[in-house]
């Protein structure tokens, strides 16, 4: 009897050890570190979506306002010149064309406790600046340096598509960015690198219709008063179900500020680059490798007045030189190659003040064949990344 009990006890001990051992050494894909926190939301309305975002990221939004006090003050000073021209008319146009997106910002305001007009004006920052530049006579305002722009390399060859993008912006946002995964009934689900306080879609995004989207900020020097605030176009693109539908949204919407948008689809085996100013849009179908930064490069767009950041042409030249080294070996391009390209144009914050006060906030590499989005935290050379997908 004692021998039997001892044997049973020994078997239980060994079994327990094996179970614990298997658990300890088991591979778990869910243990990947999140450098950007991920917030998943199911919402019944745009307002509910905005409210959930505002509630979850209230601290980030409040901190952003503290760090961006100069930008907030600049916007206020411009609006004070003529609130109808610089703000109320833009708001009325947004409410007419995209009332749901205005409700989204209103929800973010209520959820975060930040005044609606403050958030809405931030969402119009580029447009308000464009209108100010367009005046025949400026008042003596000291505008803050523009944030460093973004760099993009697209690849479409032999049935394979990659979209690689450095999201560059104000260095003060380096630890305030996050990821949202959104589901709304009747709309495509989407994943977005989220800027605190801004409407969804400003940062790179992926929707469950297979579209990857990123933008390169282009500052107009002559805004269109009748146009919609340009960030609302980014928000609208999240709901597009095809490349052509996305192009149609851009082409058929008059925007106040200028913009450039990259759209990729593995389902359609297609990548397009779309430059837009006033009523003019140029759609470029990407074949092979293609680079874009923060200035217009299509001939039809070169006559539109812009206020380019000081690094855009340098970054573009670096990328086009790198692309030339692969012109006769396009079959050898992969995600690692594009990662290396973007490392060469990524930016760390300039602690001396620099010309832009900008940095690379995150780098996105969309593999359209697999549907995977590898998102790198801040400078891609640090190789701190996480994978996002549906």
C-alpha cells in the first residue's frame, strides 16, 4: 500500500513538473512588447468613438496641449484676427461635408475634458496657416517652425506591394502616440497610428478592405477659404473600400490646405501616389520603386505655392539615390531593404533647437501580400517594433 501511494505521488509530481515546464517554455505570440499602446474600440456612432478615444487618452491629450502651447497660442492669435475667416467658415464647411467626423472630435472633447474649439482648431492647424499665408498682408506673428515632414517609399513589382513610411512630426509627441483598432457597424474596421487630439486617420492606417494609407504633409502658402480642413480627407479615406473610391474622395473634395497621400492595396496589386491642391489632383500609378517627401514632384503641381520644410528636398534626393541602386534588381527588394532606406532619412530630435524641432515618431512597413503592418517606435534604426493586423 505504501509503495502504491509513493508511486502515485511520484507520478503526480512528475506530471506537474512537465505541465509547468511546458507552460514555461511555450512560445506565445501574444507576448510581443507594445511600444505603442493599442486601444481596441467598438462604437455605435462617431460621437461614441470620439468619446471613447478622449476618455482613454485624456492624459495624452492634456499633455500634448502643454507641450504644444506655442502652436495652440499661434492658432489662437491667427483666429483672433478674423474668427469667421480663419475658423468659423472652416468649421461650417466641415459640418456640411463631414458632420460625423465633427461629432467624433466633439466626442473626443467631451471624453477628454478639453474644450471643443481648442481641439477643432488643432485639427485645422495646417489650413489656418495656409489661409494666413494667403493674405496679401500678414500681421507680425512669429509662426513656430514647421514640423519635420514624412518620407515614403512605395514598391510595386511582380505582384508584390510594400508601403514604407516614416511618420515625422513634432518631437514633443514622441511618447504620446498610440494605436487604435476601431470597429463601427456598417463601416470598414481600421487600425490607425493615432495623434492625441486629432481626428482618426492622420497617421498611417490600415483598413479591413485591404487598404494601407499614409500621407506626406504639404503646407500650402495660399489656402482655399471654401475648402474643407484637409485632415478630414484622411478620416474619410479610412472608410474607402477600394483604391478608386479613395482616389475619388481626394479628387472630388475641395480642401483648404494641400496634401499628398499614398494608397496601397494587395488585393488590387496597386499603389498610387496622389498630389492634391485646390481642384487639381494628379494620380501616379507606382511601378517599381517610388519615393515621396513633403513637396510636389508632379509637373502639373509645381506652380502651386507651398511653404516646404527645410529638409524635404534633401530627404527626397537621398531616397531617389538609394532607389537607383535597385533599378536593375527590383526582384531583390524586400521589407528589410525598405527599412534600411527609411533609416537613412529618419530624424532624431535636434536638442539645439534645429530648424524644425521634429523627429521620426514611428516607421511603418506595410506588407500588402501578408496584410501585416510592422510599426517601429520612433527611429527605425533602434529596431523596436510591433506587428499589427486584422
